[in-house]
C-alpha cells in the first residue's frame, strides 16, 4: 500500500535520538531549547515554544491571548478538529468562516461579511485561526487588516506549512499574526514523533506560553508574588498543563530540521509532476499562488463528476492509500450537538463531498506516483 503520507527518517536522525537517550536529559532539557532556537531562527520569529503536539500549542496559544468562557473564536471548517477544539478547551464558543471554493482556505470575503454582521450584533471574535490548508498560505495581509479594523487576534494554524513562505517571509515569522503553530506529527512536513511549536514575536506572550506548557509555574523571581524563598522555589501563577516536549523528540526535530528545505522542495517536485500528469483528467487541482511558497503537506483533488466513495474504494483496492481532508468540522456529531447544521458552510460541504487526497511525501518514488496516477485515471475512465 502506498500511504498518503509518511515520515522520512535518516540514519542521522536515529543517531541524534540515540545521542539524546545517552545524554543527561531525556525530558525537557537543552535539546528542547536548541530546537526552539533553531526553528525560531529558521522562520525568523523571536520565540519558539515547543510542546507535545500542535493541539497543545493551539490550546495554550488561545489561553495566552486571553481566550476564556465569554469569548468567541473563528476558524475554517476545512481543518482538523484540533483547530476549533483548542478554543472549546478554553470554554470559548466556536464559529466557522466558509472556505473559498477555488483556494479551499478561509474566504476573506466571507470573513469580512461575517465580521460586519458580528459588529452589529456585538458578537465579534476575540481570535481568528486561519488554517494554511495543504501548506498553502491564507491571505494573511488581508486578514491582518481586518484584525486591526475589528480588533481580534490571529493565530495561524500552520500545522501543514512549515518550510513555506508568505511573500518573502517564512511562515512562522508572525508578520501578520500574534502566534503561529506548527505540528510535528509524522505525516506532517517534519516530525518529532508527536510534537508542536508556537512561534511569536511578543515577549510576554512567549512567557505565558512557557508557563502554560508547564503547570502555570514560574521560576523567575521577577514574576513571583512576594518574592522567592531560595534556589528551589517556584510559584504556580495560573492553571497550566504538562504539555512539555522531551529532549528525545527535540533531538529528532533538530535533525529533521536540517532537511526541511529538501523535504519541501521534493514535495514541490512531486506536486509539479502531479499537476502535469493529472491535467487532462476531470479534476480540480490544488491551486498554488505563485506569490507564496506552499509547505505542501497535502495534495487534494476535487472530482468533477465521479462518485468519490467509488473512486476512493477503487484506489484503496489498487493499493493506493488515498485519504480525505477534511470532514467539515461543523458536521461532526459533537459540533452538531453544539448547534451547527449541515448546510451552514456550503462551500466547505461541497468541497468535502468530492475531494480525495493523493499520496505525497518526500520518499514517494516517481514510479509509485505513476502507479497512483494510473490507478486514478483507471478509476475515472
Ligand atoms: C495535524 C493538525 C493539527 C494537530 O496537530 P497535532 O500535532 O497532531 O496535535 C492541527 N491543525 C491541523 C490543520 C492539523 O493538520
């Protein structure tokens, strides 16, 4: 079976993990700090705060921006459930902004319309979480302009997008956002097994993120109430979590980061090949905006007229592990119980009804890609 995504682990990665295991630190230690500094330098952010998943990063990102029970958070319905669950963890309420039917990311026109209505009804969001679906950047300059006008904060869900660029800036530089979140799950662009990181240029947000990932505890005397009792002393200032990354994971991440540019370049070469090989088939192919550079985590296609389930089953039977990204979050039973209904976000629902994600990962051989294309052509014949 050709999977839709797969990690690429080298001998150097394995050596780095073994070295971490033999070192004095295997939980959060110097390798985590080194990984944070390396990712921050790579993407041009002041701070990186490593955690045990992007889901955790999204949760503490919401908390660090002050999201609480009286607040609203908006995101795209075409995302993994974690993007919106993070806001629910904070007790906030969630709403969605429909996607653009060509770009498949949050529609800025729909966002603006929804903001206008929310201003009238006094229900503006505290935070908007645009998702760089597939690795393709959302229109961040336009979203940032709306953020200034309507006074909301922005968390970029860049789980798909490390290694990409918005204009000439690496995604993660937070040029147009307060916080950007990466995922290091094995199917994503680089991996730490499980892991994530929150990037920010704001010193006080970074401090809050560091506290929240570790029980709300500080060891910085300057932040304590009443002063320190001595070298052993710490204070819990708020209710935090144990969301720490281990040095074993960070060692893998540091080693993977060396190949980030190669991984994304290989994804682009394969995506260009898909574009050429698939252009005569009855499909809508994913758009890549030439002004930016996608992280290219995913290569979804939309079927013009075929039954998606039949094509999915035929490809699976042919050994091609196609997948579907994503089931619109608002159609999940849990979200239906919160009051969302089928029909709420029609572009997302129409996209979902006809999409399939084709295999794309650095180790995918061209011969395997040809097998995928041949199986898809046969299924559509
Ligand atoms: C994978 C993913 C997440 C969650 O990442 P984890 O590291 O698995 O917690 C969040 N948002 C999007 C868009 C994702 O694809």
